[in-house]
């Protein structure tokens, strides 16, 4: 199955990894939600870029570039005189293309990096006769290196007349004062789609590659670039080009659409078909006096229901019959969408409960703590089973409410204590070390979770590295702050068998809409201690508020049972908001591991299938100079459900956080089972997003 959405071939991607021709941008956008991964090479320059179409009218990019010998001319011997550069881009569409007018886009390139590629532009693109596209624009900064003229924006303010060249190298600061300032220059080009596979490209570039010509052997003999792009069946693009009259270039772009699973869904077992009510009434476990000795009908139904749920990867922990309704509590260990777990449970209840039971109250439970209750009418299951819009209509008839009354009792015999384990390989990666830009570690991991009683659990995990080069990292921290994260190389190189975490944890419900957590032990790889959290999160609310307090001590570099001398008290007040659509935002304000105070802003886009793309940044009272390289903590993160790759139900996920650099400022404790993550899937909004899987 193709990973590329239909129609993606309409956009060409430049070697900067953004919609463009060869080296210049266009005003086009990718399909909403698309991820584009580009690798481009020419004349000792390698660029790798990830671009995400965040909204239909805005996309952002993160780029990692290698330029051989870039710093050698100045006598630098750091990293062999080569330059390793990280940069961010943002591009905003100001207007869509119409029949008579072009699309117009405003772009910021390398606005948060070292400034090597720093430029701003306003570009327009128009399709002419279907297969012919014309692009023209005006650029500032690096895009004003050839044919420059006085900045027309100088008519509005004097600050636009001059662009400083000193900048803030290696800092990652946002240089607002330089945006759209200094001289400007024009650029443009055309593309002609010869057929569905082949596109010809010609462009005039205003980028003179001034620094590359001064510091490396790269030559610019002409402003014109020529290219040929080939589109493969899966939509990926390969572009060959002749650039600046002096060199050949090659780039490849692979598109990924999070909306579409790699493997089609439904490859797991199908849901149980609904049995006729008469057949359910005649089942042996519903007949008076049937069964073994004094075991009553309720016990028989509990045993049958528990067995059927176990076959679905669900665990029955609570059962209470209340007249014409039955309340069950389930722990979902199988389905990525809680709505699918609710749907499977409802069908099994319909197939096992006596006909007089008209309503099912299905509680979603985590570690013995009820999160919410979904009320489903039995008659609706039969009425909507074959309805083309049955999933959505069933949600409008269902009712989601708080589950606090469940804590009064009703947990089934044998539900607790409960032991679960996980064993398998792991992969840990580290990016952007200039000596080795990709470091990795592969090993075996074992995890155990023992729930003693509802809410009370013990958990531990160990890892044994087997192969990789993560432990060979030699770059030493030069941080002037307490080295709470920047000593990660020592944790990698001075440890073998590791205790990743070893904790005792208690989750409970102190009141309506309230959730609480206390954790004690080795909380994460680098810190251990005590953590406490309280969360207010009504079941039908888009907004949640939480508070967390921690007292922790830094662990020894061998990641076993010892501690170092450094200890710190940290804590945050947090606000969470589920925006309409796929986005949710988070604001955390408080004290971090290095003792600094500040705030973290996070924005994530989570698709209905659980695929998540996000970004974050943290600003604290640590100055940019004290923070060091990068100026402040920032990064992007990806979470990919394994079910998105396999088509089979599982709650396992692959996650990766990508930071330009890992420093000590703005570093937060990594605690397992933070309450917002535990409870969010059981909220009304999250259930609604995944309700398409209720009948699957």
C-alpha cells in the first residue's frame, strides 16, 4: 500500500526539503497533514529535511545540513573544519490560487538556527494550462545575494534598510530584527509536467552562495539551475539537477500521510457477531439452576464474560448487576482506540447478559482506577449494526459520564493482584553529534508491572545494551548549569545492565473530576525520588488543569542503585486544551531540574488513528548565554502506533523526540503515567474522535 496521498505529485520539492523547484521556493503547499522527508546532495553539501504540513495553509521544516570544509578557511579545527548546521523553517500561505490569481506564500527560512541559510521571501505560483507552472518572488537575506536592490519595505520603516551580518552564530536565537531587512532580490522559475512521471525544471536563483564560495571550493558560474524530476509509483520524487553552472545535484523526497495506515486496518480478529436475544436467553449460563453446584447465574456469566473479554485482549475487573442494567469495568491492553474496546465489550455483553438487561455501563479502568463510563443501550446495538452511519449514530445515543461511584465496590474476584510483563528488543537513538550525527543502541529490555490492589502497583524495567555506538560518544559537557541532562554521554558509556525505572505508584480518585498520583523510587534513567500529581479533568471538558511536585536526586552514571550528591525540588502547574480538530496544546509553568524557573509550550497534532506529530519549546530564567548552544530547549516529536504499521490491534507505540541539542536549561523530570496521558483517552472528546472503530 502506498504511503503517499493521491495528488501529491502536483507539488515539486526543492533540495531544501520544502515545496520548490531546485533551490528556490514556490508558493505551493503539501496535502494537509503530510510529512515529507528529503535528502539532497551537491558539491560537498548534504541536507536532510523533515517538513510537516501542520495546517492547510502552513508548513514547518527542520533541517540538518553538512558542509565539508566550511570552517576550515578561518583556521578552525573543530569537527575537522566541517560545518554541521541545524535550522527551522516556517511557510505561510497568504492566499490560495484562483482562476485568475496565483497562490502567494510568505516564508521564513532558518529563522531559529545559526543563520547560514537565513532568508525571508514572498513568492507567487500560478498554474498555466494544467501542466505548466510559473513562479516568481522576492527574497531577503541569503536570497538577496544576486541582483539585489534597495528594500522596498524601507519606505515604511528605516529598520528595513539595513541587515546586520554579525548575527548570533551557534545560538539558535530568533533574530527578529533582521527579518525582511536589508537589500532584496528577485527569483523565479518554471516547471513543465511532461507526463505523470516526468517534470522539467528551470529556475533563476538569487542565492549567490557567498559564504560557500568564500570558505569552500564551491563555485557559482551562473544563476540558472536546470533539473529533471521523476515521480515513482508510490509518489516519492527523485530530482537530478545541474546547478549554478558548476555542479550536479541529486535529491530524493519521500512522502508519508499519517491519515492512511501503512497496512489496512481490520487485520485482527473480527468482532463477535450479535446473537439473537432468544439465543442469549437459552445459553447455559443464563438458565436457572444450570452449571456446577451452587454457583449462581451471575458467577457463571462473569466467568463466561471474563473469558470472552480475555480473548479480545481486555481484562474484566469490575462487574455489578443493577436491575435492568449491568456495570462492567475493563482494562484495555489491546486496542489503540478506547472506543474500539468499548464496542467489543458492548457486543460481548449483548451476547452474554439476560434479555432483561437493557443498558450496559462500560467503565474504562487504568490500574484499578475508573476513568469514565460509557452507557450503551442494548437495543441500539441491534438497530445500528448494519446502519451505514451506525458508528456515529451510536455515539450520539451513548452517554459518557464520570465513573467515581464505581470506587464503592464491585471488583471481581481475582482481578487483583495482577502481574504483567513485557520483553523484547529496544532501539535508542541520538542525533546531531558532530562527530557522529546518528548514534544508536540496540538491546533487550524486560519490564514488570504488578498491581497489588486497585490503584497500587509496583513497576520496574531493565535494559541490556547489545550493539551500537551510543556508548562511544566522547563529547563532554561544558554546561555552567547543574548537569542534569548534558552528561547523557556518561550515562551511556559508564553503564551496562541498567535499571531504567523501579517504582511504587498509587493512583486514586480524591473526588469528582479529580485524579491523583504518587510515585516513589527510581523514576527515570537519571533521577529518583518522590513525585506527586493532582489533575482536574471533567469527562466532557476540553480543558484540564494539573499540579505536580517532585523531590529527586541524581542517579549514578551506572544507572543501578546509587545516587550522586545533586538533589532538587521541582514542580509545575499545567494547563491542557483540546482544540477543535486534531490539535491539543499544553502549557507547563514551574521549576525545572537545574533549578531554573520558566514555562514550556507544547503543540501536538494527533490523527484519529493515533499518529502524533508535535513541537515544543521552553524558556526559563537561564539566559541564552548560560544555556549554551541552542539558546533554549526546543524540539519536535513523533509517535507512531504500531497498529498504523501492521493493521493489527495493539497499544504499543514508537516514539522519538528530536532536539537540535540536549542541554540542561528547561529540563523536566520524565515521570511515567502522568495523569493527563492516562486519562485523556477516556474523555468524551477523545472517544468521539475514535468512535469510528466502535463497531469494528
